[in-house]
């Protein structure tokens, strides 16, 4: 992590190409793309954290010593832990530190089906606070019909197996031996055998016993990654039955994946039927791993233009999304960074190459004063274009002493996609006005009303649950697409969904892991503006098979089973209304 000004040529780009960004930010509603009908794009979020039953408070265990782990953590996971069709919530606490040895328990909240939560009465081992918790990844690792949870820690990471009723048992004999400083992790079928494999991102080699204070301008601050060696990442192959094997060396024959990692995301960016991996690193180059279809990877980040900034500098890569923002059906990459670096927007040009367009999109101007963590690229206003949400907060609790313009607590920000390759910061939203030291951001449709809600975690504070009221607006249509394993019934991670509605094509991957330290609703969400019908839907499965559907109703949950059917489900009742077979 470092402070750095904008290079001269970027200032020229800003003046020439993005001079309108500031003006756009004040007129974001009127600048939104035309959608037809009576539909008018707008954002409407309410902070309903306490009202919805979430009373968790993050506890870093800070004692004034400025131990490095205190500022990195506070993960969250949305997932259906009990199989009743709604998104439950796991909030990950920190843990014991010298001078603050008491356990800091995680909390598993059960969704009542309407987006209201209560603490689980029987969570099992998953809430035990003996570890220093960081992040989470979720998948049905043993294909027994329920979702299991992997937690990253500063120390030994843990896998927890679900009994089908939302009670979790720690699986100490799983074969997962990740024991470094785990940050983010992701599940995905990386070798095409139908089982979710596990990629674990690790940060730096930090030992409290060897702690030495760090300083900026002779003022003691939390240490960044510079004094420490980076740690290698791990890839664990799923052997079935909840067992894994470390195949890192075999999967990365050129050079084992290593950096100072914080975030990761998976997508089939080259549309060859397998999942590729992008990893953000803090002050070392970001990594892009291209899959050969058999779970063997080639690192191509530098050649592809996504390793460093376009002026060739390492950045403080944190959160990441790997998704299409401009509806050209190619997966773009957006990364949050340190203040004065701007957040990075990499546009997919095809043929394994991306162009950084942070300033051209308007994101460079708006994010330069911020320090970003969690990130989401989702259509929050249902106009057919994915918007950007950023969770912000400084690493220095005394940031203002270092730089009078800096703040430890910062407001989170929402940026409307204007449909023309640019984003504009949304007009003032009361729910986002409060400055916080935010970290993870997780996204889900918590109340099954068809729009995406936001959960933000905050250091030594309550989280913030931002409930989206978009679907209360007449004329707003959506599609929520789930995948289901033909036997287990649980989500198939990595399926790429392409839909066409009202003359517009969009794509989204059913993948729960993106942002940072978090796991998200794995259902693919699409805003359809004024269109009540999905004209076509193609689902691209891992391995290359494609199912094609036509004329599907909007405003429903559509559950896709490979090669078999699309189930049209009423979200309110959870009942299947009809089924359709794919076109031959």
C-alpha cells in the first residue's frame, strides 16, 4: 500500500476524455439510458440492519498495538444454509490477539423467507470464535444436497460440512491444509469433473512475535504489505466425499501462484467451457490464470494488460469483480485499490487482452480519494445495465494525521451505469451518507422480491444491511436465474447465463465468490427494464454444453437443470409454476 499521485499522461487523459465526469455525477438520473415504457431508473436503498434482526458487532480485538490483522477481515457470506429457498447470512468475526484473548464468535443468521433474520439456534462448530476470521467461500463440496462453508483465517483455514439442516461440523480430515494468512477463497469446477475445487488466496507472512512498528511521516500507522514476504496461494482438487488434495504444483507448472493476495474471482472469460481465475495482490502484480480445460493454468496477467496499472505500476489490489459491464458479452474486470491510485476498470477487448479505462469510464475521477475493499457489479435499478457499488474505508485509523484530506471512515459509493461505457456517482442516498471503516461487501436478494440487496461489514462496528426498494416501483422487471445439480439440487457454480430481452443482450456468471472476504447469492440477476419477457436464454455449462430456451416469463426465479429443464418458480411462494425443456 502506498500513496501516489496521478502520472502526467493520465492527467492529460482525464482532461481530454473524462472532463465531463464531474458534471455527469450530478445528473446521474437524467443521464441514464432510455428503457422504454413507463420505467424510470432510480436507486432506492434503506438501512434496515437493526429492523431486520441483525445485531452483530465486529470485534477486531484491537488494543492499540496496531497488529496488522486488525484491519483486514470482517467477512460475510449469503447462502441458503437450511435449504428453504432463501439467503441466510454468516457474519465472520475476528479473533483473539495478545491483550484481547477472549473468543470473538461468528454469527449465523437464519432468514425467515421475507428478509428478516434471527440467530441460528443450532449452528454447530461454525460460530466458534477461536480463530482469527477473515473470509468465506460456499459450495456443496460433497454433493449431498446442502451447502458447506470454507472460512479463511489468519492461521489455519477451516472447512465446515453441513448436516442439511444448517448445523455445521468442522472437517479436520478434509485434506485442506491451508495454514497461512488466508484472505479470500473461491469454489469452482476447475477440471471439468463436476466437483467444486477450491482456490485459496493468501496474503503476507506476518508474525506478531516479530512485529515492528511502521511509520508514515514519523507517525505510527498500521503496516502495509511492503515489509513482509508474500505467501503462496493454494489450489485443492475435490476428490469427492468432502475430501481434497493439494494440487498447486501440478496445476501451476510454470510458477506456483504467489503474491500478496487479497481478492479473487472466477469466470470463463474466453468462453471455452472452463473457469479462469483472477487474483488481486497488494503491491505485487495481479494475476490472471488461463485454464487449459483440465485444471492446469498459465499466468497471463502481464501479457493481457490486467497485472498493473496502465502506467506500469503495482497497485494495492483488494476487491474484484469479473463480469461484463457494457453488455458486449465479454467479461470485464474491476478492482478496488488504495487512495490516490483510483480503482481499476479493465475492459475486455477479446483475444486475451484488456484495456484499462478507469478514467474514460468516470471511475478514476470518482474513486481517487477513496480506499476500496468490497465491490459489486449488479443492476441495482433494473435498467439492463450493471451498476458499481464500492465499500470504502482507510487502513490507517489516524489517516487524517498523515494527510489532512484522508479519512479512516469513508462513505460507501454507488455508481450508475449510463449505458454508454461510463459510470456516474449516484445522487445523494441517505443510506450511504454515513462514513464507516468498511471492508467486505456481500450481495443477495434477501427478501426474494427480485432486486439485489447489499450487506457491508465495518471494522469494530455493526454491519449495514441496505435493502433495495427498486422492485416497489411500477414497470420494473427482472430475472433471477439459478442452477441446480441434477442429483444434489444445489447450485452449479460457474455456469454462464446469456439472455436477450427487449433487444438487449446481457450475461452473468452464477458464481458466489467475488468482492473481497465474502460469498454472495449465487443466482444470476438481470434487470429487464420494461420487458415482461425473456426472449432467449442460453446457459453455458462447464465443459461446453449449452441449453437454449425461448420466451420465458420475467419476474420469476428460473431454475436451470443441465440438459433437462427450466423450472419457472414463483418467488413469493417458492412453488414451481411450470417447466420448459431446452430447444433442440
